[in-house]
C-alpha cells in the first residue's frame, strides 16, 4: 500500500494514480460535431468518439439539398446549416470545448465542381477547390 497524499512543495500535491488512467485531453479526428456544437455547446459526449471522414458543413450554400442529403443522417438537422467559409461557420458558435476542423472533402468537391461530382475533376475545378481549401485553412 502506498502512503497517503503528501505535499511536495508549496502548491503541489502528489496523487496516487496506481491502477488509474491519466488523460490530459482527447483529440477527436472524426467527430461529426459541426452542428452539435451549435445545438449543445459543451458537447461532453465527444469523449466517446473518434476517426475522420469527408462529411462537413463548409463550404456550402445554406439550405442546399446536397448538404441536407450528405449530412442529414450523420450530423442531424440544423435549419441554418450551410456556410460558404469556415470563418462564417465559426462565427455561429462559442463553446467551452476546444475544436479544430479538417476541411470535409465532399463539400469542398461539391463547391468546386459543376454537375456530377462522381467524375474526375477538371484542372479548373481542381484550381477552385484549392482556392476554397486555402480560404478554409
């Protein structure tokens, strides 16, 4: 058995973490939290998620059928969903949870291409996607 907690110096205490897990924080690379942070700012449920994909809410047009179809089942409903740029999205939420976002490929591709997005992009479309990506970053 370890000795009880003991002071180490002014303002410091030793805590016995035997058989415990010490985690300073989590990095959730696959959260689908774009809209949840607007509905529920503390988003404490984030501790149980992980990984990354191509679904997101920017760049897109508010109320677009494409965005509703792409995100509806995964991100859930949010009436004002759709932001042209990351900065316009970011202006809509304030949260005690630190968040950083990756640029979703599906919305970037849809915003940068015309017509069928399930085909190779043209050089001009790739250039537009690169420009949009630069704005997000």
